[in-house]
C-alpha cells in the first residue's frame, strides 16, 4: 500500500498519531515517497503492536484529514464502515 499513498503518507502518519519529529526523520532519510510511507507504516505497526489493525488503518485512511477511502477499500477490504 505504501506505493499508493504518494504525498498523503504524512497525513496518514499524523492520523496514526506519529509525531512530527519522527515523520520529519522519515522524510529526510528516504528519497522515495513509497519508502517514506513504508517506514512510517512499519514504525506504526511496531509501535502499536496488536492494536495496529486493518480496522485502525482503515479508520485513519477514511479520516477527513487523509481522505483516502479508495485505499481503505482496496487494502482493508471488509474492515471499513
């Protein structure tokens, strides 16, 4: 999914409650948008453990800040409302 987020990776990170310093770090360390998104998602999954569910991801993707219901439907099928 990281390759589909594009510029929205940071918005999703904020919705997943990843702090600005961490997001800035991913932004500076990685050149490609999909790599920034991947590192952010891996960090979220490691940080949140069992709470990093498809439902939580779907909720974040559907949030008005991110507005990527298309990705929620494609990658979190059956979990979004």
